[in-house]
C-alpha cells in the first residue's frame, strides 16, 4: 500500500528511527510537563497536549547532540517532494478520557470531535474572529513517529483513505486563475466544508494505531483526525505520544502540483 495511492502508509520499526525515538522521548515527554507549554497547549479538559513546535530539534531532527532523523518514510517523502529540511516537531500527546469538553468550547465543536474525530486538513488555519479558513501553511508531507506504547483503542490517528484525491480536485477549482503567492488570502471555508462532507460520504475511515518506533506517512491533502480514547484502553503513563513533522513547501504552487 502506497501513501501516494491511499493517502497514508505505516512503516515498520527501523534501527535509525528507534535510536532517534530513544534519544528524543525524554525531552518530548518533558514538554507536556513544562508549565508554560502546558498553559499554551493543554486542551479538552486536560486530555490533549497539542504541542505545536514543542520539540527543540534542528533542521535535521537532532535534539542536542543526538542522532539525525531518518528512515524509509522520511526518504520516501523527501524523494517525492524534494523537501528535506525539518521544522520544530509537534509533540501530540493524548490522555485517557480524550476528548473532554473545554469550558469555553461549543457543544457542536465537541460533538464533531467525538463523532467525526475532529477531522481536518492540515495547513488551513482559522483566521479572524469568525475563524475563516485560509491555506497559510502549504505542507509538503506529514510524518508521525510513535514515542510511547498504547493500545489500539487509546485515541489512535484516523485517516479517510483516498481523501487526498478529493481534496486536490476541490482545491484546483478553488484556486483556478489565482496566483499561488496569494492563495493564503483566499477564504476557502465553504469549499473546505463541502469537500470534507464529500469525503465522509465517499472515503473509508481507517484507524491507524502505532507502536513505539513505527512511523506513519500522510499525504499533505489527506483528511485525518484522532479517535476518542475508548473506555478501558491502556497506554504508557505518559499517554499516547506522537511526534509530527510537517515541513512546508517554499513555493505554495507545489502544494497542488507535486504528487
């Protein structure tokens, strides 16, 4: 199964990835205990540490004097997109009970998170008081690495298989005749909502649990989310922790033109 064909692919444990996980696991978990980062990123009644840009790695994925990040998934992604430079990794950690409802969160948003796994497309950021969606981060690819052990029902990643093809068709239409340099100024809220609804109707929902050292490579246009933590599901005391790399294209035109 190819990530280009289906929109996602899991890669097995490899020695170089395992060495990287062993090196960064401690610093990664520590981010969720840092008071400032907890204040910034703890969501949903304390059941999800979002951890955007939380890992202090360099452009090769190193933390301090540790090993560079590598592996088959990274090679596959970089060979297709020519994007190799890494940003600060997101450290996403879910805990038992996810998702609880935040006091300032709407019932509709909480219901969508529980029933539809908070399905979304990375890179479409909410802008302004009405949170209209704009393509402000044209990611090249999304790569997640499991840092802790967790049972399959403990808030696994969810993907809608083949949804990247539906998204590509929709956004080619949305950006038709518009210069790529101003794509980020285009309000794509309505077409995004309509496209996501089509995905729910036409694409298979797949849960993607990962074990320590496994990696999952997602196509940048695949709709994905996180399933609720099932009652009784177990994980390491630190929760289900996944490090995500999501580097962006230098030229936003590549977001549509690249495979």
